């Protein structure tokens, strides 16, 4: 795992080698310079899109949570290896994986993902929807409703409308009081 700034240093070294190949001007060096420019652009791509996050997303797409967690665990120190948005996605993916087992830890990961920010609105809406579900199970209904409304506003393409409607229906069903402490017509003695 490379540090994020080490990737930029490697980019500048390879790019300077490419420029040196162009300046040399020999017959085969122009092709070498072009190849080195493409290689240096690969490291710029890896600066903005972390390789382990990409592999974790592929595993998550296959519904392989253990494989996605394996790739995320290879990032030893997310603060030095990832940019701010990538740290948000790291926490978002960790929250999705851990929410299957431990709601308290998943809440922490989703909160940090929301605070760090995510690039796509539908990812942010999904994080807020999951956090609303966790808060609703903890009987913190007002916060859950607030997050659910924010998730609905962020879901511009309507990808999460079914999940949002289902969550709202669940919240409406729980409006009934859990316990009844007697009849109002009864007198105290």
C-alpha cells in the first residue's frame, strides 16, 4: 500500500523520464516517452481512485462481503493512504459490511462517512438511509426521520424510493404506543 503522496512522487519521476526521452530525440525514444506518459498517468489515477477501494467495490458488487472486507483491511492507515473523499468511501463500505453484525460500530462508520463526504449524492443518500435505519432500531425516531428526509432529498434519480417508502411505513406502524398503562376511565384509589 503506497502513501497517497508517494504515488505523486512516482508520477513526477516517471513523467520527467518521459520528457527526457522526448528531449533525447533518438528513433525509439519517442515511443518510450509516450509509454512512460501513460504509465505516469496510471499513478495519477491511483492517487484519485485507490486500488483497494476499487477492488472492494468489485467484491461488494458480487455480494461477497468477506472479500470486500479483506480488501478494505489491506488499507492499514486510511488517513495517510487515502484522500478525504476516499476515507469517506472507506468508512461507508466498512459501515455496510459491519451493519450485518454490529449496529453500534456501523453507526460510527456511517456518521464518519457522512461527515467526510461522498462524491455521489446517491451514495450519501444510501449512507443516510442506513444510518436512519440504525437510529430507528435504537428508538431514536426524530433523528431517523430527519435523516430519512435528507436521504429523500438527495435521491434525485429515485433509486432509493422503495427503501424510503418501506422505512416510512415501518415508522408509521410504530406510532402505536408499546405499553398501555390502564384505562383513562379508571379511577385511582
